[in-house]
C-alpha cells in the first residue's frame, strides 16, 4: 500500500526552481519574513508559502484547493521543514502565518469565509501537533482517499 503524501519532495523541488529562477516569490503583507508563490496545476489553485534563509527554504507550506465544504472554498495544507531546521516551531508558525495571509488576501478579494484542512496519518505525531496548534484541536478519524490509510482530518472555517 502506498504512503500518504509527503510534501518534502515538493519543498525540495520548489527550492531548486527558486534557485534556478524558474519561480519568483513575493513578500507577504502581514508576516514580512514569509514569501508566497501562487499558481494553478490542471486548473487547481495552489499556494506555496516559504520562510527563507537566502535561497534556502527553512519552512514550506503548500495549500491546494480541495473540494468545497458547505459551499465554501477549502484549501488542504501540507508542511515540510528541512531536517536541520526542525524542532524550532517553524512548521507551526509558517502554517499559522499562511492561514493569516490567505484570510487577509481573500478578505480583500471579497471572499468572506473558507476552510483549511490537513489530512495527517494517525502515526505522524509531529504533523498532528502542527495541525492541532494551527488548524484544530478536534480531529476527525478518516481514511485517506488516495491510500486507504487511517488518518485524521483537521478542519477549520476561517472567516475574513
């Protein structure tokens, strides 16, 4: 059976593209140490939020548009931090900052509410802690659709 999606390869790929000048980031408005890159793949909107030390990514959060919840947009999040930068709270602070930036930008665009979601394997303690701190303290047991593995869904409505 396959493993659940790990955002680490996306982080590594993003860092390489950034260093090669294939993607450009812009500084966020609320957290000036956070940068964002937006694109769409196969019509699916996604955002990458990163903390940088020069051209080195120290924390990476991706948000991809998922199926709507209660008629509102929903973004599913994934977080990755290079091993040498772990245990500093970077995943949690970056995820919280990314949600705040989305709330700010969507509010200006007239989007009054949206959902944020994290699907975490039941045994992934580090990601569970990040999700509990940044999204919700009340996860719902689910089965990860792509893999069939037991997971927890962290979900929260964000209002602008």
